[in-house]
């Protein structure tokens, strides 16, 4: 299948998503660098990161409701337009030396809160742009584009731009949001789904619509099992990422100067996984492919836990990252194919919410275990968690629909 089969509107959505991700990759490290330039208090610097993680938990389900209520194309454009304004104001404040810690905290919170609505609208819009059979391929292309924009281009450029002028990465981020907003408006208008179709909740009851989305997810056997399995995966992944740098430096003996290259192996693996997700789904079927990916990740993570050299460790990490991206692509595709159009925003938000709940637990547990026993037990525990999730997947999903 040629890329052109995905169509003009998908290409516009792809460009908008990649543009926005490039800006995110510039802004996130720039915020950390700016915070470090303002204070050396680790609690304050950590708070800048923390405030960006809170809004998805607070507003994720609410964002799903309005993604189902409003025109998704215009919602994405409006959100990115507002985000462009927020970042532009921050860039001006930095340029005139008026940006304090309070400004950073407010900007990070607002951008993350607005992002919950954008993510829900984008997730729900994709099935209206491409054929159901093309969803794994489309999600893979989106994952590949964001990996390149964020890992290969944005993140390395952020430090350079910040060194030239601290306001520069924020100004460029504002431009990427503005470009994404224009591209979203260029999408062909899609039919507005009735958010109350098949719903017992009265139109206008926000809480009722949230409950309806959660109930639908809970009542769909396969999708609910996949969501719970994803939460188990995120528990292990969050723990792994929390101590990855220490494991690489202390156990794999990665030279500090080479850590960036080592970490890039995950980006390369993720890119390969994103490009192969559609083919894997076409060959095995989505549900069987999800089971196969978990098994492959378990083997890769076991090898990573046993590795004591940067080369095999980097290879194992690349394979594991490839599996993670394939899982994310196929998981999203399955939901987009089976959830009614009027519920896509809410069900997608509920899926993300369940997955997010385990991430801070995994990071906290990893920190405690690493402090008491080192990083190797963390990697072994992550591999064991994936083994359990893989067994559970084969038991619960093997009869699932493709």
C-alpha cells in the first residue's frame, strides 16, 4: 500500500502533529534549562516537570467529553492557537528577562491542560480521515513522524537554541503551534457525530457523558483487557525509564559522553516499530499482533536486564522500544475501529487515564528499589512484570476479534 492511499487530510494531520511535536521537543528541555538558570533548588525544578504531568489526570476525561461534543477539527485548531499565544507570551517574558518560576509553572500547566483536549480530539478525528484497515499504518506513520521530530530534531536542537538566546526555543515553539493550527483548519470538515447516540446520559450532563464513556470501555471485553494490560506495561516502563541513565552508566558502562548515542538506540527502534506496525497488523491481526509484541518485549527486556555491555544493551533497548511503539499504534487503532464515533473522545481519554495511573507508581517504586538494592533488580522486576502481562495477554486476548 502506498502512502498516498492515506489521503490529503491524513497528510495535513500528520504535518500538524509533527509540527506540534517538534515544538514540544524544543520547549520541554528549554523549560528545564530556564528553571535551572533561575534556581538550583531541585524541588522547584522538579515542580516545573510535575505540573505538566498533573493536568492529564485532572482534565483528561473532561477533555474527552468536549472532543465528542465539539467539531474536532476546529477544536484542534483553537487549542493550538491558544497554545501558540501562551508560548509566545512566555518567549516575550524570557526575552525581556521577566520570566520567573511562577510564569514557568503557569505556562507548563496551561499547555498540558490544553493538550488533553487536543489529544482527545486528534485521537477521535483520525478514523474520519482514513479507512479502518489503514488505521494501524496511519498510527504508525504518526508515531514515526513524532519520533523523528522529537528525538532526532527537536531535543538536540533545544540546547543549541537556548544557548544562542533563551527565548528562541519558546518563540519557535509558538510558530510550530500556529502552523499546526492552520493545518488543522485546512482539514476537510468531518460529519459531527452525535455524542448521545446509544447513550443513556442526557445531553448536557458532563458527568453523565464521562460515566458513559467509562462504562462503554468497561463493557467492551477486549478493549478493557487491552487497557488494563497497557497499564501493567506502563508500570514497568515508567520504572525502567526512572533509572535508565543510572543503569546505563553504572551497569552497562556507557561513557557519559556516549549516553546520548545510547539513548538514540531507543529512538531508532521506535522508528522501526512505527514503520512496521501496519504490516504486522495486516499479517497477524491486531489482537494477535499485540500478544506477539508483548512476548518479544519480554525477551528484549530480559536481555537488557542481563546485558553488561553498551552494544547488546543498546540493541535490546532498541527492540524493546520498537515493541512499545507498535503496541501504542495497534492499541490506538483497535479502539478507533471498534468505538462508536460519538464516544471516541471519551473512551480514548478513559484509556489514557487508566494507563497514566500506574506510571507514577512505577517511577516511585523504581526509585525506592534502586536506592536500596541498585538498578539491576529494577530491570529484573520490569522484565518479570512484562512476562506476567504477556501471559495474561495470551490468556485473555487469544480469542479476541482482529
